[in-house]
C-alpha cells in the first residue's frame, strides 16, 4: 500500500501494535487545571441510596448536615461532605423552603 492509498488517520506500517508502547502526550498543567474545573461534579456514591433516589438522598444529606453542624458547630470539616452532597442533590427551591421552615420552627423533623 502506498502512502497515497493509505487513509490520513491510519498508523504508519512500521508502528508497533503493542498497547504498552503508547506514550501519552505531555499536557500543559494550566490546561489540566482548567479541564478539572470544567469537569462536571457528581455526588459521591452513598451506600444508603444504592438506587440513587435523589429525593431521599437530598432529604437525608440536608438533615445530616444540619444535625452535624448543630453537634460540631458551624464550619466543621466533618460536615462539609453532607453540605456538598445536599447542595448537589437538592433543587435550590427545596433548600430555600427547608431553610425557611427551620427558621420559623415548622421544619417537619427535629434537628
């Protein structure tokens, strides 16, 4: 096969087909940083919700966060995981309603 017959995306004929011979190209650290910022964040796997019932996961993480902060205080590192999870899982309207209910003493659960 001559060079003219070969598609432009084809590997050269003397290319080793051994996958271990692949060397990834070096990436600019700034490009990697930007790509990491753009990568969508997904909630961590939670064993309590193997089927990913978002409503129950939202409720549980919201209440767990507020219980944690009540027990350990505002800004406790241990509570940050619950905060990240409920902020990802819960719609903003729900969080606003939950917060309003807690402030007015109408929240349906004791925290």
